């Protein structure tokens, strides 16, 4: 009978204490992280977390390729074993906006999700044929554009940017939703695609692995921040420099493109066992952060553990937030100095249409 008088916080304390006392005997738990294409940067970041962070937290982290950010949010919300996801900032915000606008489905999906860590800016690569008359993003109004698979962050940013720049949606006849690989093949062969949008932090493996001969077939479009059509996009996105060193087989000089933030996200778990495992993961992330920056994907050098203030509707996961802040306070060097109705295309991309 006494046990029923113990409050939940006290039970949680004792459960965590027992876990700590028996940490050495803990068998690794199996968790999953959802990313994007196996040839994309999100997948590489997931592999780094699985290799350099999860083992010390006694977690076997399986890295799953997916269709992208919008799909990741649903995988995290509903799929067993999926405890972490990498999500594009504008996709997360799009769910929040639709929830605020009265969509019960969007609200059910997004409101229990929590941020573990802001990651880095994802560069958006606009690829066209080498002989294309297009040179800038503001030239693509009448082009046939492939934004990536439905459910991907690339698809959402492609349609969102187009709407912002040209005050209307991409015409259905000009929009396609193929994989990057299939779209690039069509770009070069039957030319039924004019622009292929690849959203991936540089160096994007799909592009970095191209041979020098690819220069004969493709080029990149530039983003002009000073162009009148760029004003609205820059209220949501930022511009970023793609470095020639990221793609030495393809580039002789840097160029400017559009970029969007990426976040490591989890669910608002309250089961003590899961809370404890994610706390250990966050602690290991902080303790092994230098290794991530030295041996992981180059994008880790742009990540900061300072946990800046989030925008309205965005919430950190309290257990991991406490672990990271405590760890950073103890080891200051861990924080780097480097900084059923008619559906719109965006709603179809987010999977909110029946």
C-alpha cells in the first residue's frame, strides 16, 4: 500500500538511480534513426551518430534511409523503435503552421515532437544541363522541375520557394517527384526534366562522387540574394556558399545557393527506461562531440552545442536538454567556435491529403 503513496517524480528518481547503479550491466537497447537517401548527408550524419555516439550510450542505433523529412516526422511519430529523426526546419514549421491553422492531423503528428539539437544548414543544389540557358533560381519559372520524392524536404522547399518567388504553385505539368538519381538520368538523357533539386549538406555524396567528366553534362544554378524575387524566401530561408572544395571534380569557384536548417528530433517520451536511454545518448553526444567533428561528416564542424532559443512552437526535449547543458558547462570546449479537401502541392508533399 505504501508503494501507491510514492509520487511519480520519486518513482522516476529511484528508477534512474537503479539504472545508474547497474549501468555496467546494461544490455544495449535497439533504437532507430530515420534520415533520408543513403546517398545523402542526413544518412551520413545518422551513421556518425550510430558509430561515434550510440555505443557509449549502450544503444544499437540502426540508421534507416527514408523518403525525407516529412516522412521522417511520421516515422518518428508512429513507427515502433524509431526514437530519433533528422528533419528539415521548414518541414517541421510547415506542420506547426498547419496545426495552428486548424488541421487536427498535423496537430496530432507535430505537437508531441521535441528538438534534441539544431544541426546545420542544408544547402539546396539546383542542377541543370550544362548547356541550359538557366543560370539563376529566378530563371526557373517555366522549367520542368523535379523536387524529389513526396515526403522529402527537397520536395517541400522546391514548391515553397517557387511559390514565394513567383507568387503561385509550380504548374502540375512542370512538377515531378522522382528520386534524385532517376531525375538526373532524365535531365541528361530524354531531357524531360530541366531542373533537379538536391537538398543535402555539402559535400552531398551524390554530387561529390561524380567524376570530372560530369562537367560536360551538368551545372548549378546560383541564388541571387539581391534579386527582387529573393526577398520573400529570405524571410524563411538563408543563403549559403557552396565551396569549390566540396566538389573539386565539378567546380572551379564558389557560388551562392539557398539553405535551410536541419534538426535532430525525438518524441516527448516519459517512460523512465526510454528517458534514461535518451539522456545517456545526449551525454555521449556531448562527450564525443570532438570526435564527431574530427572524424564525422564535415557538416559536424558547423554544429554548435549551445542550444539557442527556438522559435514559437518549437520545444527542446527536457531530459536531453539538461544533459547537454550540464555537459557543456563542465567541458566548455565541447561547444565549437564555428557557428479530404482540395490539396495544395505542399500538403501532398507532407502527406496530409487523403
